[in-house]
């Protein structure tokens, strides 16, 4: 089922939670609403579910206006961050709950409920826990049961609010891969809320970046990471180095060093901010060729895992630069703390200062 979100506004007193938000979600797509706490993403999810009422705007399911529909009429499955399982019910009865409380004329038979519940427990790979109670399960198991319960009522839309937020990092990684595989199998239109950039980029077909009640960017994970449209998106999606700069006819001046940039060919001496990701910082012990480079001193080395993270102090003492090297490149350079090096930034992205406000 497709979802159309049209000009949604929502205020809580004087606070504007959502300000004229519009979004189309095609049938079968898995979309991440990504943003910091308080940006409006959970409010938008609750409005889609019917748990909140918008002050203005419309929600359409498959072209039909659902804005005034009750929650029970929307055919939506909702998965909460903290599971919301009934502690006094077995796993089986938790999953069966939505089917048992249906009106008599639409309620399946006991045999059909049993068949469907066991089918769903097999789908989430927990059929062997049917007789257990929620307190006897791990956090990851409880979240999968919560998902099975949401799927039991055969929703046309699946909504997940920070579904893995209460879990530890290892379980969270396992579950998000599992959710992606499950979605590929079921193809239910799904929207999940997260503030975890890695989670959104790994799981979603499309990422919707939200900031202060407005959509900053919509695109595939690759698009939003490689081509952020604003400084906010750039900084929110991973580590980044920020430099104060001036741009003049396609050249960004940073601390006396001129870097060619593809954009702003006709800009005349405008203040700007330049951004470079740590993995786009190249380091050499000697100056190489005529390429523009910064002189810096290695001030900190953190060599754990497959990447080595470095902090480098610019020679003019203005900014600390973060860089990431592979273990192989780090061994090749044989860097040590206090050593003088030359830094070559690649893939510099520049935003004029009026674009950053």
C-alpha cells in the first residue's frame, strides 16, 4: 500500500514539531525517517498510524484520504521501541492478541489463529519459544515477538519507532540485517524511525533526513551520504572536518591554501564552510607534486580495528583535522605522535555561508 503525506503540520503549544511535511512512500518500500531527538520523526510516524492528529494536512493510503480514520481502520502494524508486550501472556498469546480481539464476524477460528501464529513465529525464527513469557526472553527475542504480533493482523503498512534503540550494539546489528531480509521476503510498505545513521543507511531503500520539523533531504542511502544537500545532512551522516573558507571563482581558500572546487565557479570572494570526510584526507611525509597541501603535526593516534584514526594539528594552529587510514597505509607511513606531515584533502564540499543558515 502506498502512503502519501501531504503538507502535514503539528504544533505542541508554541513548539512546531512538523512544519509543512510532504512525502510519498511507494508500495513495498522500506523508508527510514532519520534525524536527531526532537526533530519530529516520531510525531510523523504516530500521525501516519493515527495515534496523533495533525493540525493541518492529509494522510492518504493508496490514494484514499485516511486523515480522519481511527487507528483500527488503518490496517497498520506498529512496533514500539520498548516492545510493549503483555508480561502475563505467553509468546503465543502475545502474537495472537490482535486476532483474538477482532469483532466476532471477522475473527478467525481457533485453528486458524493457531496456524497463523505458529507461521509467524517460524518467520521470526522463534517458534520454539511459544510457551515462554516475555520476561524469560532476551531483548532481541522480545523485539522479534513484537514484530510478529504487529504482522499477525496482516497490516498493509508496518511502522517501527526506534525498533532497535533499546538493544545493545551487537544485537542491534544482527536484528537490522534480519529486518532487511524479512522485508525483502514480505514486501510490506514499511517506515521506521531512527537516529542511528548507520542503521538507516544499511537497512532502508530510501532515507528521509528530518531536522527541526522539516525534511532536509530524501534519497537512497548512497545519494544522501555521497551528495548531501546541506551542512546539516553532511554533519549528521558520519564524521566530517569543517573548515572556515572563502570562495572565489571555483577556488576555496582555507588557511592560505587554495583548493579547486567544482561548484561556485562564478562566486566572488564569499565566506563559506568547507567539509571533508576523515577517509578523504590523504597523508604524506613529504610534499608531493604541486597539489595544494596543509602542513600539520600528528597529535593523536587511535589504532584499534581495521582503521587507524588520527588527529592532526594544523601548522597555523587553527583547526584539528581528523583522518582515517587503513591499517596497511598507516604501517606504510610509519607515523608517530609529534611527526610533521602533509595533508591533501579530496572530495571537498563547499557551502556558502548564506546556505548554512
